[in-house]
C-alpha cells in the first residue's frame, strides 16, 4: 500500500512537471474550457475516480490534465466524478481537491451519491435553550433576602428594577415591595409577583407600591396559599396618596389562591391606569374606596368562559366599593364586570363609573349604606325628577350601580339593596339579558335620559320609591315587576307636586317635563302607591302585557299622561289590565277592545275576570292584599270584540295564575258584571291637576 502511495505521488509530480509546474501548486493548469458547466448525472462511486477503476490515482490526475490543458473530452459519467466539490462545473478547483485527496489530505475512498440539481446546504443551526433564572423574595420578619438578579434590598424594602417573575413568600412585619422598572431600558417590560404565602405589612407607606413598569405588574396568587397585604392607619405614599396595593401603571390580579387586602388608611387597591381582576379569591376591606382605578376597572377576563375561580368581596367603611374616576379622556373611566361572584357592602356607591358601566355576567350582590330600609316606602310623598321623594335623606350617594355617561346591563344575576337608587345613569340606560332583583330606598332603575328595556331582561323591583324612572322610557320586551310607594313607571320624572324634601342624592337637575313612555313588548306587573304607569307626555302601548294594581289613594291614577289636553294614551296592540282608585282615571284612545268598570268592589284575594257570557276567560287578575277599596277596573285589548266580553267580579276562577296573580284562559263562574264596553279617548272628567 505504501509502495502504491509513493508511486501515485511520483506520477502526480510527473504530471505536474509536464505541465510546467515546479511544485504542487495549480499554476501550471490552464483551463481552456473556461469552467464549462456540466449536466450532472446521479452516480455512486469514488470522488475524482474519472477512469472508474475503483480508486483515485495519478491516472485520474492525468485525465484532469488532459481535460484542462489539452482539451480532451470526458463523457457525462466522467464529468460527474470529476466534479468533486459538486458545484456543477469541472475546473482547477476540482483538480486541486483531487491532488489533495491523492496526497492523503482529503477524504479519498469515500463513496458519494450526487443527485442533480446540485445545491449548497446551509449549515444546521444549533438552538440553545436559555436557563431561566430563579428570582425569589423571601420575607423574614424585619428583613428580606433575595436570589437572582433584578432586586435591591435596603432598610426593610426590596426594589425590583428589571422585568421577570419573582416568587414572594414569608412575613414582613413592617416593610415594602417596590416595583420600579426603567421604561426606557425595558420598553416592553412586565413584572409578575407570584405570591406563595406572603404576609406584608407596612405602617408608613403602601406595602405593595408599583412606581414604574412599561407593560403591567401582575400579582399572581398561587393556588393553595393565603396572602395578606395590610397598610397603616395614617400615611402618605410617594405619590401623595394611599392604598394597600398602589400602582401607577397597569395592574392585574389573577390566580386561584386567597388574597386579603386591608386598606386601613383609605383605599384598598388603587390603580392610576387600569385594574384587572381576572381570578382568585380576593377580599378587600377599606376605610374609603375598596377598589379605585382611574382609566378602568375590569372584573373577569372577557375571553374566559369559566369564572368559578373568581370571588371578589369588598367592604368599605366610608367610600365606594368599586369605582373608575377618569371623567375626561374618551372611552375611559369605565367599570366592566364580565363574570365571577362579586359581593359589595359599601358606605357609598357600590359600583361607580365616571363614564360607562357594563355588567356582562356574573353573580353580583350589592348593599349600600343602610340598605333600602333607610328610605320611606309608605308615605307616597312626591318629588321632582331626579330627586328622591322619600322623607329620609342623606348627603351620601349610596347607589347600587352608577354610570355618569351611561349603563349597559347585558347579562348576569344582579341583586341590589340600596339606600339610594339601585341602578342610576346620568345618561342612557339599557337593560338587555340581565336578571335584576332590587330593593331601593329611592328609585329602582333610573336614567336621566333614555331607559330601554329589551327582550331577555328580567327586572324585579320588590321595594322602591319609584320603580322605573327616566326622561323617556322604551319597553321593548322583558319581564318587569314593580312595587313602588309612588309611581311604578314614570317618564320625565315625578308628578311635579314639589312637596317632597329634595334631599341630596344626586338630583337630576330637571323639574317635571315632557317625556314619552312607549311599551311595545314584554310583561309588566306594577303595584304602585302613586300612579301605576305615568307619562308626563304621551303614553303608547303597541304590544306586551301591562298589569297595574293600584293606586288606592286619590290624586293618582292607574294610568296617567301629561296635563293640558295635548297628550294622548294610545293602545294599538297588546293587553292592559288595571285596578285601583277611580280618581284621576284616564281612558285609552282605542277604536275597539276597551272595557271599563267604575265603583268596583276590590277586596284582597278576589279574582276579577274578563270573560264571555259562558264564563270562558281571556284574562284573570287577583286583587293583592294591599288593595281593599271601591275603585275602578280597566281592560283593553284592541283585537277584542267587547260586545261579547265583560269584566266580572265576585265569582270563582278555575285556571292558573302566575306568582303575581295574573292568568289567561280557564273559566269563571258565579260572578257579576262590573265592567262593560267603555268610552275611549280621555279622562272621566276629574279636575285637572294644578301642576
């Protein structure tokens, strides 16, 4: 083998000498074919083995010489083996590689397969997975220890100055965690504080103070752990404010653990931008506001479908429960409740938004001030629009849901017991697919502008001064039940007597004025001490079912419209059935289907029925326990042939009544006729009210 190698080298040197080269350089080769491009065929063999004898020898080098110098022809197979570097050409570079292989400096003898087209393969990239640095903050009574980069500890305080996730555990008896990340150095930086059993108390500052972070600070409450953050009773933080958790940038709270926040100085959780509470079992107790955000407060992630891990309890001694305070920047100052269990017991408003308030879901339970028991529910005193008419007043705004710009109730189950209005909008208010139960010391549902109730809404007002009040009221559907000491429905405010104490609960700034009340669908049951359904302008019923029981005292009517003879009560569809005082009686304008009874004996528990002479019932209504009087009855359904039907009283009803005492169908026996076809189109001649 050694002899052969020496012989091959000698032959190579002889070949090179013949070309005029004095050494093993390639200067003696003249490429007469000018790097001719070849058509490469798939072959398996030895690189440079042009003569196909099974090895690379000096004979192959000689064939290179003859091809390059003398212009000898090589066939396609020979050209394929001669193209050592696989670039599709046979030139001086391939000859150099062949000589190198022959001298033992290459990889001669390796078998290769060359398949056209020839491509250059990029070297494979090696991916290195970075090692995540563990960052921990351990609280040891009066001291703090940390691991990992991004923290500075000094005098019982730890300052986080770079993005990352920091695991926090232990007890800090009087110290502070500060997040202060340079937004220029970390323009997209976020900090997560993973609380795994942390108890942090600071007597002279906010225990958790987020001074700066470009993206957001996330407080992650880990499952199976209880965490508590408590501030002192008298201090001012570095922002000249106070709050047990205080953030100058966006703040998010999440997790499946327990977080207790005690705002002993003033507020519990404060955010100068937005606050998001997406999950966790969170309890906030505060001397002033429970949760105060500037731009927005969002409860529940709108992308979630399961809110079972979100429980929020807020209790305040002197302030509001949840509030958003930005009243100037467009599309800010919002409170959004998407889901979860939310329970608030507040001295002031339970939920207050300086612009829009949205409830899209969740179980929401609200109690304000001393509850509805602080209101006067039986006197029936009257008041100006936007003011409470009850005799007990307070300077505190103690509403359940308040939106200055507007309110949309799109879902959820909402229970409110409030000293002031239960739901109050200084603009429009829209109730969609929400289920609302209300006890209010003042109005049940109030809007300074337009109140719209759509199909899918459920409103159950069990106690109120006025039930539904707005400048304009549009009932397009839903199920509404109202118990009120004054008007059940009131379009454009109170009845204008002006005799009530005006009080201090956010007056609407409007006296009695002209509005409209349109009912085009839904089911309404009203039990009122004042007017049952009152519009200070026109009243129109074009669909739905409207049941009114009451009032029982004079100076009010079952239905009422604006004074002066310029307003109308039109019934073009649906059904109305009312009983109550015959004082202030207003008849509908209708071409057909109107039945009216005067001096009707109304005794608690009796059932009145609209039936034909054979006792077949269209509608039946049970007299509630609060009514025991001689009054009036009115029934109207424009499609009814009143020549065949009458209003009966004193008989026995066989049929099914709903929980409000109203039913359709069935039979009626033994009663006497108390109402027959009435004259439509005006009042009964009672004197015009003096206002």
